[in-house]
């Protein structure tokens, strides 16, 4: 069975085409700058890279080009579109309507559109991608896999905010959490690597990329996570502020005369390490390099970034009354030995010890803790596309409506 996995952003479509027999990635790529000058498709087969520059007015045109490339006699990997057995879609926000991956039908589409207001930057392009596939491949089943679904196991004491309860009842204002597919994959993989029973296992997963979140996973279920009603809450990120006093928002509006949109833009796009370094960079590679060369603001940004991660790990250890393993994943988590080392220096009280030689690695799966460390520490490259493909395969093969996350 061959499955196409799509991740539609506001101006891009990432894709992977996976042969599920052996779980081999046949090709992958990205259509980028959709609706913007300079749009193009970057298509990869193994180590080979092919770039096609072409105007792409909308997501439907981008996905049509992806399908054309899959069929291309020189750089394609199939001879007929009938070889695509199903399409798995990453959908950011499932709200409370979806606690599992689901086969997409009219009722699901209606629910997605009704809940789009909860993720106005993410869900609308996700919906556009689904509609494009329904038009271009009308007889091919589509499955939605939600970033928020894994965190639907959180108890009320973890997901409710201490604001008037009717705001939750009427408007569903609560903690949802994101990166759930990544947290789900690496937590289960950690149990496999360590030879532990996933359902008798306490693990803290640190998804550290330009967007970043941490999750506390006990007995196979997410019990808390750092992102909240939106992906703005929690850790310091590339351009997002993470946790701040909510009164700062009011202060900026009342005393600086900023509009709601201006404040929202500042907190989402001009804060984080970018803001802390006076717009030097939002890329942690740049920040680390600058700190190494004596940039004091870059070092301060790193210190704040690392401190916040360590605080959440400490809090989540308390929430689970212990921890068996800590996992670092995503762009920064997988590729920054320095950040991993400095985070773990805060965790001596847990008996965490890492081997600096083992930690000197980027982008590979490895246990980096010492044999006598009381808590295992691992680097595990995330694979959200594989999770999406696996869920899609299960639903289509077994002809079920949904796949409960257990």
C-alpha cells in the first residue's frame, strides 16, 4: 500500500510518499511560496534533488503539481494515480471533536470548518489541502491526523484555565496542546529502545524546533503539555514569547496604544529568541554561534531558553511523581548537543547524567545518558509523517471510521 502524506501550511505543502510494505519513503518534498512570486517545488528521491519553478496560485495547483511529479517518467515513482491507496493529512487542531485520527467525510469536514477559528493560521490551509485532494483524487480515501488528538487524554485539572467556567462551556477556551503526533511517536519509540512497557512508563518528551513544546506522558497517555489554547503558550521559541503575564497584553494596548493585531503579531512573530536578541535571529544555530563568539544577548537568550525547558521538565516530573526517560526531538532537540547538555545540568537532582561523547551527535537515534543515570536521556528524530501514514493505513485497511489513540 502506497500512501501520500500531506502537510499544508499557509503558503506551502510538504509531502511524503511512503510504501507501507517496509515503510520506505519513495520520495518527499515541498511546494513553497504558494500565491507568492518565486513559487517552486523541491522534490527529493533519496539523495537526488529536483527543483521545478512554476507559478502556484493556490493549494490546489500545488497539489496538482505534486501529483504530476509523482507520475513523471523521469523523476516520478508511480505509473498511475491508482497506485495512491490513500492520503493522510496533518491537521493542526481537532478541538474536542476529535480525540483520534479519522476517515474524512462530510461530517468531519463540517466539524473542521466549525472549529477553524481555534487555529486560524493553520486549519484553513489544512482544509484547503483536503478539498484539493477530494477534487483531484475523488475516489481515494483521506484521513485526518490531528496535532491535538494525543493530548485529549489530559485531565481537567491540567487543561482548564482559572477563568470563568462559562468561557470553557460556551467557547471551548482550554489547553489543547500541539505537536501531539511527534510526542506520541518519540515517547513510544523511547519505550521500544529501552525495552520498557509503554503502558508502565513515565516519559517527558521535548519537541524543540522553531515552535517548541514539552509533554508529560504517563502510561502511554499525555497528562500535560506546555502549549495551550494556542501554540503561543509555554517555552521560549524562535519568534513566540511562551509564558508571560497576561497583564502585559493589556499594558501594551493601554500604554503603548497598540491594537489587538499588533500585540498578537509581536507575541507570535517578534518575540522569543528573535526578540531577546534585538532581531538578530530566530534560528538557534545562529544564536549558539553568536554566543560562542561573545554575543551577550545571544548568550542571554540561550540561557533563558534552556532555563524554561529545565523548569518544565522539573514541573512535569512532579506531575507524574517521577520520570523514567527524557527525550529530545525536532530540529533543535535533535541537533544541539550544547542545549541538551545545559538542560541536563539542571537535572542533577533527578540523578540525570549524560555522556558528553554520546551527546556529541546530531540527527540520529541514541541514548546519551550514562549507564548509572537514574533517568534515561535519549535523542530520537521525530517522524510525524510515518505516524500519519500508519494511522491512515490502519483506518483504510480495516475499514473503520477512526483510530483510537491508545
